[in-house]
C-alpha cells in the first residue's frame, strides 16, 4: 500500500506543477504509456513490477482530476483502490 500512497502523492504534485505551468490539469490518462509521456519525471519503477496500476480521470483542460491506484490481479491486497484529487481529498483506506 505504501507504493500506492507514495505514487498518488507524486502524481498530485505533478498535476499541481502542470496547473502552475499550463493553467490546467491533464485530461484523462488511462494507460502507462500516456502517463510516462505526459509526466516523464514519474518514475515509480518498471510497470510489470508495480503492485498497482495508475490512472487519472478528468476532462481535457480540466479544472480538477482524480488519480487512482488499483491493485493488479493476483497481487496482495486484492480489491484495494486508492484515490487522491485536485483538492487533496484522499481515499487511502482499503
């Protein structure tokens, strides 16, 4: 779970930096490849070695976002999903 908590905090910080630089958050990011191309500094490790998959939801030129970490099938903590949003609201309880 520490992996998810840490990476969601990093994604929130990257989104805040984008807001400061570009005037908006990103739109939806649903794949690892897209995540890496939009946030090249997001380097949590090799995708296949991570216990969680990460996505960001929000409309294009968004005024808010929700970043999610969902445990991958066959990993510990089955069913866990954690989120953080543009207002720093967190759902970090399983």
